[in-house]
C-alpha cells in the first residue's frame, strides 16, 4: 500500500504528483518583471535603487503597497478555502517557508485539503478561482470611471495576483490533460505531498 493509502475500486495505484517548482519560480519572476514594467514603466530600476540602499527603505517608501499585497494574499487564499468548503471538503491553512531573494526565509500561506479524495474538476475549480475572481475585479478597477488611486492598486493586483498564480495555472493546464475521473489526495509527510490515481483501462 502506498503512503497515500488504497485507491478507489477500479483505479490504478496512486502516483505522486510532482511540480517543477524551480521552473515555476522563474516564470513567476519573469512575469512579475514583465507585467510590472508594462503597468509601471521603470519600476525595476526604481526597485533596485531602493533595495540596494536598504530593505527598510522599501518598507518605508512602499508601506501601503506592501500592506495591500498582504491583504490581497489573504483574500486569494480565502477564495481557495471558500471554494473547497463549497464543494464539501474540509480545507486547512498552513504556512511554508522558502528561500527568497537576499537570503530571506519568506512565508508563503497555502490552503490544502488533506486525506480526502478530490476529483479532477473540483481540483481545477479550487486552483483557478482566485486568479479569475481577483483579476476580474482588478480589470474592472482599470475603467476610467475610477480615480487614479483605485487604478494604481488595481494594476498592482493584476501584476502580483497574476504572477503569483502561475503554479495554479500550471496545475490547471496539466489537470485538463488528465482523465476527467482522475482522483487526487494530499497528505503531509514533513511537507504536503500530492498523489493521483486514474481509472483502470
């Protein structure tokens, strides 16, 4: 029996679902730079000049923006949670720490459904919902009827939410290529691990 337990009757044995995290991180960085420059020309040079002096300068100069990104991250994870709950699952919140730029251990919140079988379509809905909801609201914020202050933060939301959703987008495209009846299960062994099984031919 695998660490994920016994698969449902009529299904193959569980296989671990591996994500190329390093490639996705590179994609996130590239998209952040690309979208950042598209919406805020010159922001990369500005960011470098501020950070090269002191990280504390970035916090002082961009406190409102950092606070907004923090709140948006909570909203993003809350949407994952609410969609999972609406599908009858019992999602749990967690935080993992990973090495980011400047050698800082950066906290990354996540929502996960543990030890429950998840259908492919439900999984896709949970994954893609925050990107669709937040980006739709942010796009509406770009309409000329809103003041420049709202448009400014709408652009930040589009940059950060779109770029940070790339792992979700990768998983959605990969799941769409799988059999619709594929089942997933998440377990914790030091870190969260995901397994899947497919209907037997």
